[in-house]
C-alpha cells in the first residue's frame, strides 16, 4: 500500500494531493482543516435534513423553532435573524410557514403594538423536544473516539477559527 492509500487518509487528503499536483506553488495546507470542517458540516446538515423529513419542517424552519424554544421570551424577527444567520426575508418566510403549521405564533409587544414578537407554541416545542435530542446524538456520534480532553482542545481551537470568521464578516 502506498502513502496515498494509508488507512489514516481521508477524502480531504486526496483533494489536497490533487490541488498540490495542479497548483504546486500554492500552499494548500488550509484545506487540511477548512476542507474537513466544510465536509463534516455538510454531512451533518444532510443527516439533519433527512431526520427532519417526517416532521414536515425544513432545516431552516427547525433552526427558527430552536432559536425560539431555547429562549425564555418571545423574540423579534430581527433577533431570530441574528441567531439563525439567515436574511430577514428568509426569517419572515420561515415564520409565516411555521405560523400556518401552528408551530409559532405572532404576538404584539406590550409596550409598542407595532412590534411583532415570535413565540414557539406547544406544538412547536413538542417538535423541538422530539427532534433536538436526535440532533445532539448524531453530533455525539461524530465525536466518537475523542476523549473529553481532546474534545475540549478541539472546541477551543474551533472557537478561535469561528472568531476569525466572525471578524472577517465585519470587515
């Protein structure tokens, strides 16, 4: 077995090797990390999409429900947009559908009737209660083989990369 077929190698190793061959003057080492982050994220989101098929909501709608379910108060649409990282138009579209499904309700803000708040309904909370533990369990399975210390180190390193990404968005 040659070094390209080592059992420790993965899809990203193959991709990086191809880029190195095609662009030998470009340091493609960031692919080692960013390529894996992207691939893992894509696969995890695909698994979530499949698991939500029977619930009748999309992943984006589920993210809106989760944002509302984990908060101890109703949220403005702009607050939901901020935590779900989708456009305000998409938040409105998702909220409209969730309201029609009876999973979210709109309420008027007591101090300013022009402000509309979104709140998860009992049916919406039941859906989150049913689906969220499975999501966490799938994530846990992705981390199998890492001990608590390795998970802590990985979380700390990824937090630094996430901050770099957040900072890049502000520039």
